[in-house]
C-alpha cells in the first residue's frame, strides 16, 4: 500500500496531466456521441428542452471562459485594486442580462441574436449587419480561448503552443460539430464541474498554507500563518513598494475611466451572443429566469475566489523569483521559462533577477496569463493539483470556444443561408451547412489562437467592446421601445461598431499611427477598454435620432414587442 502511495506521489506533472486531461476529454467526447444532434432545432438550441439546473451549469461554463479562469486573476494580480473593474463589470453584466434581456428573448423564441434582430427589425439588411457583428465578436472572443488552450498544452504537456492549439481545435470540433448545442450543453455541465473543482482546490490549499484559513475569500484578507500578525495584503503592499510598483490595494485609474470600463463590461456581457443563446434552450420563460439565477450563483463561486488567487500568486511569485540568484531559481521558474511566457535578461550581469517597476532596470518579464496556471507550482502543491489546474483551464477554454463556434455556425447556416440566400433549403441541407460552417470557424479560430493580437483577457475584452457597441442597444430598444425601427437599429449598429473598431485600432494597437498613442491623447481621458461604453451611447443616440426621422415599424411588429413584455399567464389572469 505504501509503495503504491509513493508511486502516485512520484508521478510527474506531465503524467498526471495526461491522465486528467485524457479522462476529461474522453468524457466530453462520450457526451457528444451520446447526445449528437439529429435536427436543426437540436443543433441550434438543444431541442429547447434543457432543464434549468443543466442550463444554469452550462451557462456558467459558457460564461467562465479562459478569460475568467486564466486571465482575470492574472489581470488582478498585476493591476491590484484597479483589476476590480473586471469583477464588477462582468458580474454586473450577467445580472443585467439575466434580468433585462434573457426572459424577453426567450419569449420571442428565436434561435440566435441575428434571428431576433432580423425579425424584430423586419429587415434582411439588419439581419446581415447583426451576423457580421456576431462573427466579429465571436471570432475575437474565440481567439482568446484558443490561446488559453495553447498555453496550457505548451506548459503541461510540453508541446509548442501551435500544436496545443491544433489539439484543442480537433477536440472542440468533434463535439461541437457532432453534438451541436445539445452536445455542447451537456458537455458544458461536465466542464463546469471540472473547472470549478480545479480552481477551488489549489485556492483552498494555498489559503491554508499562507494564512491558515481554508476559505480563500476570507484568507486573502487575513493575517499570515507565520505568527507575525501581519496581514497578507499589507505584506503584498510592502513588497510592491520595495520594487517600485504602486501599492496593490490602491487604485490608479480616474473615476470616469473606472465608471466607463465597468459600464462597458456590463453592457458588453449583456450583448454576448453565445451567452444569450443559452436562454433559448429552455422550455419556458420561467425556466430562463431560474437558470439565470442558478448560473449567477455558480459563477459567483469562481468570481469571489479570483481576487484571493491573484493575491496568493502575486505574493508567492515576488518572494520566490525577485532578487534571487538565477542559478538557484525554483523548478517552476525554469519550466515556465521554456514556454517563453517568463523571460529573464541579466542587464547588469550580476546573476540576480531584478524584478522592478522601472522598465529600464527590470530584468523579469512575466506573462500575466500564467499566474493561475503556475500558482500551484509556485506554492509547491502536489503534482496532481498542478495537473488538475491544467484540466480546468482546458475545460474553461473549450466550453466557451464550443459555444462561440455554435454562434458562428448558426449565423452562417441559419441567419445567412436559410433566412436570406436560400429559404427553401431542406433541414438536412441546413444541418450540413451548419456543420461545415463550424469546421471553417474552427480553422479561423485556430489561426487567431496561434497568432493572437494580445494576451487572453485583452482579446476577450475587445470582444466585449464589440458586443457592447453593436448588439446591446439594438436588443434593448427592440424589446422596450416598440417605435424603434429598422433604419435606426441598422444605423446605430454600424456606427457603434465602426467607432469601437477605430478607437481600439488607434489607441490599443497603434495601427493608424505606427505607435501606440499615450494616455494623454485618449478622448475624454477614457481608455480603449472603457471606450466601448461611449460607443454604446453613440449607438443609442444614432438609433433614436434616425428613428425620429423615419417611419414607424409595421403594426404587427409593434404588437410582437407588446406581447413579449407581457409576463407568461398575465393574459389568462386578466380574463378572470
């Protein structure tokens, strides 16, 4: 018995990763085969009969992408207090979606967001614009997921990022193309269980290790377990100050920028097509509300833990790497260095790793995407825990990637081919078109995963900006303002998304000026991350102004808008 325990303990991280990733992938593939779609309704909305609990878990997995699992704690670990905008914006946005949009969209009863916009605004042009917006949002978002897959594979299975992305493409292609939304839904239920277990186990271990408190949400605000009486956050503030960084617990962003970024993340969340489509898969409007509440509770488990993981990772990283002799760095440092996501340049040739805020003297560059994945290794946790985090990161990335690929597939096969170019296509033909679209989407997504424009969370943040600037106003006005017409909606979406793309290209990537402009040049002092809120407001203003000067929608469309806002059963109740 003792021999068996020693063998288990001696197993390498790579072997553990092969086992855990292999088992989880086998489960995902098995579910896809068991629940393969045989009709377009099953492919697009899982037959419309998913239970609230299953849909809540699937929604949570769909929502908690690689940006949530890998990127968010990584951002917070480097941004400190300023990173709180991501917590507030993404969580608040989900509440906004659950209360303001989901029940009404479910009652409208369409397959996709472009389907809703095309029918609500009685226009194929509106549908095509919505399809273009959906493709832009989805391809941008899925690029971040595929990069997350590549990072996990490159470190834990010791293959290059390109190979890792290709493996991830093949897996997600299999269960997304075979199972459609039906297969994706039940795969995402399994993926939620994997990713939340993988996120919480190391967090609990490290919380006990550093503070003696088994609850991470309380641990990162507690005193250290070394008996010094020093609070963990005070220690991190001190470490940050010594290296020239801002105090971890103090913010540097202006109030207007914090407000703009938080609002932008909220409305971007509420406009994400792959999350919205999840509410089309349940039987009743009541089930849409119930599954939204369940998903919010399940999401909160990870979102309340992420700030603690960020503090644990940042503190341990500084203590084990900063000002240490390079020849004596821990094993985790050497392993991550082989991926190229940690680089050390000995500028003064003293053999010590100088990690400083001053870029001219700093010798250590750490990709923030590794903070969650490297955290268990930095803390010297058992190999099986390290491998578990790898499996969780893959589950988070693949679950969202699958949902996004379905949006892309449905946008092409249903919204373009079926609704615009070939209304007489057979159901079998549409299903073939949907699967071929998914194959093409995976290939494009893989390319952007191998050559991403930025780190995971930044790519995802761009997708949120595009969703906020395009879909959110059109959906809200479509539900709550029956006078809103096609001319206003189309003009608003086009102007909003063009403004967002221009600002991002100019101030985030510097493609128009060959250099990235300084913060002093930002319009109104608002960062590219926060500008999506401005683009959204511009969308609203343009939509309403154009609507005022054009004719009202047909009466039947106005009646549809009235009906989707009436609660289920209200009409019958009023008759008694």
